[in-house]
């Protein structure tokens, strides 16, 4: 009888450990694929938040070869696309503007961007729109500006131009 109880307890312990390992593997795989940790900005202006919500609804499900991922925490002010852990593009709407007085301005499909070189890649911040959008493109994805092309229709539709003349003054003829 004692041996039977011992075998039952051992079998139960193995099932518990196996179940825990399966649950842990599922949980870890869920965190690695399909969810990107991204802190949303905190714009004080209601018009900016509304415009960012409109942008979130208009964003594409794919950026070239990258698929749209969920952000954590979930927010209408953030978006992400990836195809692997080292190829993640993030978008934050409602960020503070970049210094445009001396910045190079890059126009991609009628959307003005200020590129900012970083050690991890390039950040692009929209210029002359009702809300500023920051898109971070990692070094693994080249050419970086090509990933801005599919974003242009959504940005044009959701974020009206507020200062196009100033943006044009900073671009080369």
C-alpha cells in the first residue's frame, strides 16, 4: 500500500511539473512573439490625443515585410511591427517635437520627418502636423526611410498639416 501511494505521488508530481513547464513555455512564447513593450507618450492636448486615435485606426497591418504587433500596455498612442526580435519598428504618437531649427528635414510621400541618428538605429519625428509621431527603425532594417512610405497615407489622413511653410523653408530646393 505504501509503495502504491508513493507511485501515485510521484506520478502526480511529474504531471504537475510537466504542466507547469508547458504553461511557462506558452507564457514565454507569448511574450517573445506578438507583443512589444512600448511606453505610450502622455500628450496633454485633447486634440493631439484624438488625432493619434484617428491615426491608430488608419495604420497599416504591414510595413513592407513586417507584421503589426500588439503593444504592451495597449494604447492608441503606440504601434509596432516586426518579423523578429531584432527587427522591431515602433511608433509613438503624441511625442514632443524635435528641434527643427537646425534639423535636416526629409520628405517622404508628402510627410515631413526629422531624422535623428541613434546608436540603435534612426528615429524619425514628423514635422508640421497637429501631432508629432516618432518612428524608431533599428539598424537591422535598411534603408530606414523606406519603412516610412507605407505610413504616409495614414499620417496624411489623420494628422492635418499645421506648419507646412516652415517645413518647406528647411528643405533644399
